[in-house]
C-alpha cells in the first residue's frame, strides 16, 4: 500500500523504520512543526522528520491538520492508509476521510483501558501487572475506534515509563506492519472496543509529578517510575527543587516520618506513610544528576531537614 506515516517523537521511530523495511511504500510523513530544543532553545525538527529527511521522504509539518494547504497536498499524495504513532495532534474528519483505509493508530495500552496521551505512565502509576499495544481505526472521539490487533507486555517491578515504552515501541512496530499487511490483503476487520473497562490517561504535568511523602511507599515508587524520564518526579529540599530518579523499597531502616531523611555511607532513606524508600539518583537545582549518597555527603543534614 501507499502510506503516509504520522508521528513525532523518538517513540515513533521503530514503527517508521519497520514500515520503511516493509513491502509498503512510505510516500511521506506528517509530523509536528519544528520546536525549541536544547540549552540554546533552537528550533529543531522532530526525530521523525529527521529520519524521513535522511531517507529522502517528503515531510509535511502542518501547524494544524485542518490547514487547507496540508489537506490539498495529502489528497495529491493519495495514500491508501495513514499509520500513526504518537503524532501529537487531533485529526479532523476532513483529514480522516482522505485515505481509503483511513488512519490507523498504534496505541500503547490494551484499549479501552488508558485512552489518552499517557497510557504507559498511568499503567505504571496505577499498579497494572499487564499492559500492551493495539492498532485501531482513528475516529474523531478520543481513542474509541475499532481495534485491528493487539499484543500484551508484562510490567516489571522496576520498569520506568521509559523502559516500558521502549519495549512497546519495538513490539508495536511489528504489530503495525502486520496490520498494514492485513488491511492490504483484506484479511483484517476491526472489532469494536468493549463497552466495559474504559479508563483515561491524561498527560502527566510537572505538578502531577511532585512526590507526596505522606503517601505509602508503594505509591511513591510507582509515581517516580511513571514520571521517569518525563515529566520527572521531584520534591523540595531546603526550599529548592530536587529531581528524584527511581527509588527502591527499603527492607530496613526503621521508622521514619514522611519526608524525613536518614543518610548512610551507601544509601539515603526517606520516610513515607508506611516504610522508608532508598533514593537512587537525584538532581539538585542547577546541578548534574548524582547518586543520592554522593549528594548527601556534600550536606550537613540536621534533624530539621526533610523532603517536602
């Protein structure tokens, strides 16, 4: 089939690579406009745009998917289908109607669970044991379309959102190619999503990522892993923001009040509502990331020092 691929971040690259290696023709890609990045905040093309340009593929960067010039160009390209992975913008009906097989999204959850922008983060945050990926026909409503195919993936006890998303992106790339094959052959018919089990996964904001040390240790662990690498879990120490990497549920350490610090030679414990957790890496404001024990050695902790 003749395809136009839509995607933006690195997460979409495994799927784009798989489609480029498939028997299908990737005639163009659609991605978000260049955005400021890095310390200099220079306008930078998305990872998908950079890969497409390297492959010599036309790149479309509409500010909005309803832009008339973009829609006219898409009609001239005349794709049979538009596979989508983390494009990052809503698609209007006028765009959805252009390819004869519609737009097919690779979504990183087992729909109808975790519809929305952050399914992997919410699966970890809520303690799911199993997640997965599925391909479905995009409709105007949020992630409600009928499903073509699905795969499952266990969530490991130490998985961060980055770890899990990397595995799902690789496995999902194969699923997306298989879905394109099945659509081309007429062997796949999408099935409506179940009415039961619907849940939503809105994007996690920096405020969502603030650690509540009065929560149980398991909740703290899940929050930090769900927010790693983005938006990044954080707390405050002596009035300044302290970024926190994945923690470890501590076996010992005695009782510590929520947020109370206990520094040893090899680890730093923090109290929660249940039992302490051991900090992994931390990043003080304006400084590099470092092991928590190294950070604590540079301080003179007092009984009044707590994480808030």
